[in-house]
């Protein structure tokens, strides 16, 4: 594939190749490489905004019952924020593996780092996009780049581990009988980090107080802070925030 331009948003790479045929004509092929990470973050931010607006309406109306749309927006923000994190690191590894010398997404990395990331991505019995948890993919990339690993005991990486636990609880949901006086297993990690639902819904704290606007906004912030720290440590020229800021307001 020839070096390829990107579209205005930076989310699509377009490659055009031309080759002579035996009849003296040219054969032209167009290939498109799409990126979804920033779309996921835009979706998370949009859901967080909608959740905040709906929560304000519910509080103003004195509504004390669970509002399905309000909760759906909170859940969507959490899912999309984690999808952003996974897509962002997957896109970087994939570009290192599938494009000779890397792409604009790997600019700033040395050829040796790009090669090593590509080898990790394609080598082994189990591809790392399915075989490694999200945070470990970020750690592996830092290891390839010879940079300090993320501190999973504090800061953005610790927050994202809490976020991923919440995402997993939503995606792999299993009903459990819960004593409303006993803290849910997610509560210790979430409660100090989020503003609870401003509606007076009542117990249990999770999900009634947790899945609300404060959680939706925190999910976006936690994911972006980890991505910020990681791309800075990696020395990447590409900055997802520039692409995000070039989109319309979510």
C-alpha cells in the first residue's frame, strides 16, 4: 500500500495504487482504512452531555423514579469510553503491524519500536487484541518503546481499572440478590470518583445513584486522561484530541 492521505477528520486513511497491465492500461485500486477510536470518544461525550441534560430535567421536575433514557445515556457513556480505550491502542498496534514502516498514527516512534509492536501484534498463538486486557496492551506498547509503565495503583490507570470493572459488570451482567444495606462490589471503587445521581431515587447505591450523569462524565474523563498520559509517554506525534476537537461539538 502506498503512503496514504487521511480525510479531514483523520479517521480514515485512503490509499491509491496503480499498476500497468499486460494490455498497456493502468489498473487502479483504492483502499480505505477506517479508525473508530475517536468516534467512540465522541459518542461517550455525547451520551454524557445528554445524561447531564436529562438529569437536570428530572431534578427540576422532582422525578424520583428511574428514567430509562437517563440511565441508558449513562451506560452508553461507560461502554463507549472503554471502547475508545481499546480501539485507540488497537489502532496503534495494528498500524505498526499492517503498514510497512507504520503510518501517521505511529509517527514519533522509532522504526525499531514500530517493528517490535508489529511483531507482538501478529506473533504468538493468541493475537494480543483478544489475548490481553486493555491496560496490558497499553503497558506492552510502553515496554516496546522503552518507557516507564503506567502506575496501576494510582492515577489514570487505577481509575480506568475501576471503569473497566464497571463496563464488565454491565456487559457481562448477572442478576444477584442484593442487601440494600450492604455495599455493592463496585461501590468502593466508584463512590469516591463520581458525583451520585442528583435525583432522590434511594437505595441501592448501585445502580440507582451510580449510573447517572456524574458517572457518565467521569467515564469520559478517566479514559481521556489515560490516553493523554500514554500517548505522551510513547512520544506519539498523532494526538487524538486534535481529531476530536475538529469534530462538531458532541
